[in-house]
C-alpha cells in the first residue's frame, strides 16, 4: 500500500521505539499485500500502535471521513484517515502513481 500523508505536526506520534517500529514492519510483511480497500484500516491501526498509541480510534482519528465536494466529480469523497489538526492519510493500492492524488489529499485537508 502507498500513502499520502498531507500534514503531520511534530507532536503527532513521538512514542515509537525501534522495537515497536520493527514489529510494525514485520506485521506488514506478513499480512499487508497492498490491497487498499481491504487492508487500510488494519494497516493504519497498526501504524498508530507502532507510534505508541492504543490504536487509531483511541488516539482520536476517524476512518473514512466524509468530505463534501471532495471528489473530482464534486460529490462527497472519503479520506482514509483524518486526525485533525494533526494528519490526513490517503491510501492507494501498491504501485499507484501518487502524483495523481496529492491534490485530492490537499483538497480533503482544506475542506
């Protein structure tokens, strides 16, 4: 899976250790195949755990945040994870050209 992280404050995730990050990487190698829709929330929850949180929801983040007029067609879009005012994460399947999606993440963050 590939990520676009739009903004991340310095105090967002500071409790990582080499052990927690290594455990996260091992988990990803064993269980994450790059299928965004199927694995995004599992990946993100483990990502938050790697940085010292109990999980994404416990830290105050929300999954699939509805963003009005956030899509290219002007309809409601959905950001994979929003943790205002700290970070927005938009995920794409492995190998996707992320250059095509930076404006999408920017639009999500500013709406």
